[in-house]
C-alpha cells in the first residue's frame, strides 16, 4: 500500500484514513454486513415492522382515525361468526385448489408440447408467456368486458357454436359462474409460469434416459410415467408451492373482475381484508383477515426449506 | 428414411395443431382488447354485431378521448417515475446484498439468506393494511413516493435471489486473480464480477421493471389522487364512473398501459424466459 508523497501532515492523515477504509472494505467481516445493511434496514422497516403491526391490529379494535384497545382474539372469533368470512375461507380453498390443479395439468401438457421440435419456437414461447407479463389489473379488465352481461364475446362464441343455450350465463352475476370466471382468468395468467418453468425442467432431463427406456420397450405413456414425471418432481414441487401462496393471496383478478361478488361468492382473503379494513374502516378485523394468509405462507416456506432447498442461501 | 422423416414431419404438424387451443387461449383476450379499443361505440353496443371483427370501420376516437380528456398521460408518467426509481434502488441494494450472500463469510449470513428467501415469498396482500399506516406516518400518504419506497420490499428479495445465482456462477479464481494483482474486493466486484454477470443484471432490471409496472394492490391502497396514481390504478378506477364502463376508452387504456412492457418483452424475450425459471428454480 504505497502512500504517494510524504508532505504535509493533513494529506497524510487523510491518506491514512483512506487506506484504513480501503483495508476495512477488504475484510469480509466488515464488507459483508455493510453490503447487507441497506436490504436489512428496508426489510426490517417495511416488512418485519408492518408484520408486527398487523398482529397488533388484529388483536385490537382498531378503526381508522380512532385510538384502539387490545381485544385479544375477539376479531378472529367475530370473523368466524360472520357469513362473509366463512364464505371467503371456503372460496380461498376452492379457488386455490382448482386453479393450481388446472394450471398444473395444463402446464405439464403445454410444456410437453413446447419441448417438441417446433417451427416457430421463439414466437410460440413469446405468445405463451404474454399473459404473465402484461399488467394483471389491465388484462383482467379485458376479461371483465369478455364476460359482460350483455355483450359477452364468450357467450356470443358459445351461442354461435351451439355450446350454450340463449341467452347464455351472466358470468359475473351468478355465484358459480363468477367463481368459474375468476378461476379461468387466474389459470390464464398463471399458466405461462407453470409451462415455462416445467419446460426448463423437461429440457434438463438427459436424453439417454429416454433412449434407454425406449430400447427397453417403453412406450410414450410409460416413458412419461416412469422417466419424465419422477425427474420432474422437484420442479413440480417448487412450482406448486410458489403458485399456491400467490394464488391463495391473489387480489388483482378478483378485485377487478367481481369485487368479491355476487354476495361474497368470489371474495378471497385479500379482497375481503381490503373491503373490511379500508372501505368500512375496521382495520383490526381487516388485518386479522390478512393474517389468515400467514399459515399458508409458513407452510410453503417450511416445505420449500425442508424438502426442496435443503441449503437455502 | 423417407418414411421416418415424413413421420417426424407429421408429428411436428400435430404438435403445432395441439398448441393452437393454448395459443388462442393466451392471445385472444389481447386481440379482443385491441379490437374493442378500435371500434366505434355504435358497433360496440350493437347486439347484432359480430364481436370478433370490426365491421363498421376502425376509429381512434377512444384513444383521442383517453389522451386528451383524461389524466392518462399523467398516470403513465407516474408509473414510469415509480418504476424507474424503485427498479434502480432495488437493483443497487439487491446487487450488494447478493454479492455478500454469494461470496462473503460473516456472522449471520445464513440467517440473512433465509430471511431474504422468506420475504421473497411474502405476498403483498399480507401486509398492505399496516404498510398503509407506516406510509402515513412517514408523511407519504397519497404520494407516489410511497410506492417508490414500498416496491423495493418485494423487488429487493427478488433481485437478491436472482443475482445471487448469477454471482455464484462467476468462478472465484477470476476474482482472486484480480485481488492478487492489487484490486480491492469492491474493485473486483465492479470490474470483474458485474461485467460477467451482465445477463443476470439485465434479467433483474427487466423483472423489477415488470413487477413494479404491474403492481396493483399497493398502488391502489397508498395513492388515490389523480396526479399521483399509476396507470393500472388510473385505468381501473378513474375510467369507471359509478357503474358505467366506457369500454372503448377502458380497452384503449389497457392497451396503452401495457405498451412499455410489450416493448421490453419483444426485445428481451429470452431474458424473460430464463429469468422466470431462474427466479423460481435457483
């Protein structure tokens, strides 16, 4: 470490400081914490702290612009006694279960097709991935119009093909149809993630395994069952876990498409939390609803750490 | 020989045919959106018209109305402002954190890695209510700055996670060589590791940009004035008056609000494909 000129005292002191900082930055015990501090502060202030507040709100009778009191688990009890919440609870499982199952089945099929030799690979992949990159709130708006009660293009097509009886269902106004619509849009938007990720898993399976299975007389079905599926398992596990937490906590699609209606039949935790917490101002109850997402988060994190990523960082 | 190649050819055709329903499902909503935005109101609300085509001539009136009679351009500007700042901020914070996780040994590195992974999985809808209070306390209620500081809560874990994977692929020796030659660690990071990890950085920027541009629940909760909201919120809230939907303008807004993402997408498709899998699988 050469210090340029030996001259006045002040520059020398400054140079010495410079050298010390430089040396400090070369020490891992210093540089490491220094590098993670910004991220750590951000996450403490804007993730950990709000989480503690969410728990506090959930245990209090907070109302917008009013001092609050500790009420224990009264919010949670009140929620269980409300029809809207019980409906939401059920919706969340129906919505997540059906959506993830459909995305998985369709995703595997689509990935298998995409892994075949194709003429326009890039264009096709681009088209497949498109629903995933377009702002969900805006594309869902397009679906609202497609499901419109009077001018639905879905109904028009169904009627033209003879698949529906006139006048066709009011998709967003009837409870089961509304749930079907919400699931459809979620599958539409989430399928690319499944397909592209599973495709990456498919491509990484060594060709020799298929050749070996083929020379042992395995047909396409048994090759899929005994070679592809077992080797895809880790990828499928990750994709399912990811999708479960983000489907369960979905907000955008339901908010734009149905606002939770008709009569709460499509509400999910996030949309109900917003309605109770912001629109009616009962923040305590709203926070309690949001916290119902937490056990699912814990499960997904646990499963990922336990089975999928033994070594996290 | 000829028969085998003919069989391969017909298999290829079959694959394409089987893909058709998937492609129609993926693309039709966009086609219908664009079509609607170009139709005259008379045709839009004509129950006898065929909704799959434009028969009474295309029109730009909805776009004109959107750009001149609403604050749409302000919303786009807000979106750009928030997205660019949040992306830059998150990229810087994420890069140094990822480097520390990938390369440095220090007390607590394991716990921090787990913490980043956990926050990566935290959905925005879990914390938006208390976060709204934090935003108010910081004096950022109904300000786009609230979005600039809250978007990094999901962007930083994502960037860190993604970049950590890329940094690990840079051989340690390359870096050590530079350090033997007298470079400091920071110099080695800036001049050796980052240039090698450029594809990763591009990926991180693209995804951070896309995620912030598309973010909805925070934007909807933390901002409400017309001069602060982003494009997604503006189009979904301000263009709908009560129960009246102006479908032409709404679809024009949805189309234009997606344009920045589509432009990036067309140029960087391969990065999107690789980043999507890297984010989930690495």
